[in-house]
C-alpha cells in the first residue's frame, strides 16, 4: 500500500512537471554564422578594364555547397561566397533558409561570367538556373551586379 502511494506520488509529480513544461514557450536560438575569409576574388570588367575586389568564403565540399549562405543575417558589400564544382554544367540554385537577398553570378570553367540572377528573394524556393554551363557560382549582396556594372563576359581571378 505504501509502495502504491509512493508510485502514485511520483507519477503525479512527474505529470505536474510535464504540464509546466507545456506552458513554457519553446525557443531555439540560432547561432549566427559569421563570414570567414578564405580567399580573394577580382572581377575584371571588360567594358572599362576596371577591377572589383572581394573577399570570399569558398564552398567546395558537399556540406558547404548545400548550406551556402543559409541562416546568415548579413554580409558586407565587399564579401561573397564562391561555390566551386568539379564539373561544368547548368546550375540551379534556390534561396531556401537564406535570409538575405542575393545576386548570383554564374561563371564558366575558364572564369568568364556566363549569366546571372539578380535580386533573389529570401526564402524563395523557386529555381534560379544559370541557363549556361557553369563551374563556379558567386553569391553577393543583391543589387551589386547593377551597382558595379558587372556584365556577361567579364572575367574573374581568385585565390584561396
């Protein structure tokens, strides 16, 4: 009898503490992902021979390529992420879990800009195709393609 009362008391206290947990609001804190400079990139503009220099983070592993700039809340104007693939083919990107608007620059194996997608909308899962074979993709803040007058045919050089 004493054992049953004791067991009942334990069960009741456990359900009481569980009901208290339900009343509390759950919050998951996202760790901010910060920029890590892994190289430098220069865009050589064909129209006027000027150069645009950027610090880059390099995505060249499966995990880095799949994650990209997801969960970031900001990126400086002189920063970007360069995706490096082993082959050259049409690429398809999307903005799943990406909080900042981006311009995407698609680059051929010989490091010439072949196409771009401007002002990609945060969290939009619509496909953003390259329409041309690309081996590299550079993601930069939205609006920079126009602000810097970057054009198809401009070339790049990067080091890591």
